[in-house]
C-alpha cells in the first residue's frame, strides 16, 4: 500500500537533513501506509503594523506619516489534503484550501428598512480547490498527472507550506509578483533519476488583462467564470538537483501568450486594434535550500518579462467600465531576490536536542519591484513598487509538527514614501491524521 502525500511535507515535519522536495509531490509520497491518506496544514498570524493603512499613503506620504499603528489577526491558510491509491499505479490527490477563514454571506430581513430582504457579505476570504488530479505512475522516472496542479515556478510555489519558510507570512517578493500558490489545470510529466527531479507542464494560459502595477502577473491565473479560458496555453518546467544530502539547487521557468485569453474573446478579430498584441510572458527562477550542520539557508532570484506592454496597457485602460479585469498599467519587467538563514541554537543543548525541540534564530533580506515599465510608460506614484525588506526573528518547534514564529519586519520604500515596520507572531502546523 502507498500513502499519497509528499516527501516535501514529511521532510519539513521531521526537519531532517534532507533537502526539500518539490511541492509538486505534495500529495504523492510512495511509502508504506493506507490507501486513503488525510493531512493538512494551517497558520494563525497576529500582526501590529506601525504605519498607515490608508489606501492613499503612497500618493501623499507626508499626510499619513504620523498615522496610528494598526493591527491584523488572520488565518492565512487552512488546508486539507485527501489522497487515494487505487492500485496498479493509479492515484488521486486533492488539496482544499481556505484562505483567511473562507467566505461568508447571508440573507437577512432588515426590520428597520420595511422588512426588506438583503444579501449581506459576512466576511471576506477565499475557498479554493488548489489541487485535484489523477496520476498514472509508470516508474520512478515517469509519471503523468492530469487535473488541477501546482505550477512549481519559484521557491515559494514549489515549497509554500508554513514549515518551509521562517517568516510568519510567505516571503514577500515572489508572493507579490507571481501567482501564489500558483495552481492551474493542465497536464504534468515528472520523474526522478539519480539526484535529479524533473517536471514539465502544459496548463491553461495566463490572462494579461489581470496583470497589474502592484502585483505584476500575480492575478493572471484567476478567472471570473465557472471555467478557465484556455484560448492560449502556458508551459512550465522545473529541475531540482541534490548533489549531497541536505543541499538542493533548483531552476524553473514559465512561458506563454497571455493576451486574447479571455471569454468572450472580444479583442481578437480582423482589423481590430489589439490583434497583434501577444503579451508573451516569460519568467525565470533559480533557488537553493541548504539544511545541514544545524543551519537552514534558503534563497531565490526571479526575473520576468511581458511583451507588447505599451499596447497591452492601452487595452487595459480602455476596457469597459463593467469589465472584471484590472485597469492599472503593468510593467514590462519585474524581479525579486531574497535569502534567509537560521541556526538551531537548541542543537547545542543536549537535553533539548534529544527531545527534538528546535529554536531557529533567523534573518532574511529581500528586494523586489513589481513595476519596471517601458521608458515611454508612466512610473508608479513615488516609485512605491520598489521595496527592500529586512526581517529577523525566531522559529520555535516544541514538537516537529508545530512551529511558533515571531519576527520584526522593516519594509523600506523609495523616498518620499514612508518605511513600513511591523511585528508579527504566528503558529502553524503540518501533519497527517490518517
């Protein structure tokens, strides 16, 4: 019998010296166990932000410089994994995710408004089917997966569980400019050979009308419809190499045309202004993880390009007023680079080491910019999209499946924008119940 869950999560739970495996395996681990497997992860986050939360704080920084601090309590992610091994190499995996505790709405009778029925939004949030696929395994080197799958481009998408990063929230850079977690419907071929793990994917293409100044291509994989338009296709690949135990190098990338991937496809047709706009999207990423000698070090660099941005931006701002798409400019390029390192100080205390308790003291540095426009395009107000983030803190593991996190974050923006410091506390788990 084989359990259908990932070496990624098992490695994180045991915090072994083995390097991380790709989250593309997050519901597929061929080890002894039950046909049915149930697991998941979740996070609780408490923050105090010592800067203004006014939506115009970048447009007029001086006005909001001395605003009071503000707090936020959140459940960023609560996830349930379900997997089943049908036998003969056929397996199924699902991941159901509630973000920010999901959504809520209700019908209410307003007695102070003549007894009218009103549809009330009780709370914000999202409920997503992040993975749902069927897989046929031919050998260790050859697996075919069809359905809704993770697109493992970048370190954050390949390793997004809360025990796989030190900060209370997911690292900012990739979480700002790329879909996170990036999941889409398509076909994946993956396998392992020696010290290599490889994967190639074909998925539904991104939608350039969902790109934005603040988040570059982050919203491009979303759809306002019951289906995902797939007039165009996207192609992704990932390669992980583990030369020694505890060290992993990764390369990943994505390419696809993102224009004319809407429904209805009203911007395509003979003689129309935007027929020749492709919005070809290219993303390249390199990352590494080191887990040895009581250290954990993670780092990544991502750079991206979108073609035809002058005409693309013209198409975006000329959309109908009722359009569900984003109307802000998008940059031709975006980038992010970050590194974090933590040392387990409890490794030097024999009693705590025997009890498998760990206390990582860590630091993180990150720089990113979601909007690098063509020279003919307008800059963002006060260049607020270029940011540098410094984080320091601790991760305490009372048991291998649970981590308590605390960090101080200082987000530095270009002048005249004000810096954005915050204190964050969180608790998270990853585990299997069956």
